[in-house]
C-alpha cells in the first residue's frame, strides 16, 4: 500500500475507480439526514462534476507536475471520471423511469 498515491487518479484504471468512488459517495450522502434531502436527482450530476474536479485537482497537486502535457492528462482524467460518474446516474435514472412506467 505504500505505492498508493493520488497519482493513480490520473490513470485509466484510477479514473474508473474514482468514478465508482464518487458515485458511491453520492449514494451514501443521499442517505444522510443532514444533506440527503438536499441531494436530489437533478443535483447528482453537478455533485459528480464538482467532486471529480476536486479529486483531479488534489491528484495534480500531489504529483506536482504542471507541464502542458500533465495538465492535459489531468483534464482527460477529469473528463473521464465526470463522464462515467454522470453516466451511471443517467443510466440508473433511465432504468428507474422505465421501470416505474
């Protein structure tokens, strides 16, 4: 576990795991008494967008490389994480909408 750093977020596997983490965190937060009622279905994609940006920002700062190539890689990681996390929300929403019709 000594090799596990925030830099993993900037890899393809890390981006996938990060999206799953964000989706799970949102699901858990929805169950909390304090902020659960605030997190409505229409706010979930925005929360995923913001959390993915924060996670990638922390990863970039922890790596400490700010070259154009590194920043582009960070952008791609953020885009992938946000797309997957928001895509999970859209898939669940469409499945539950069809199931209730």
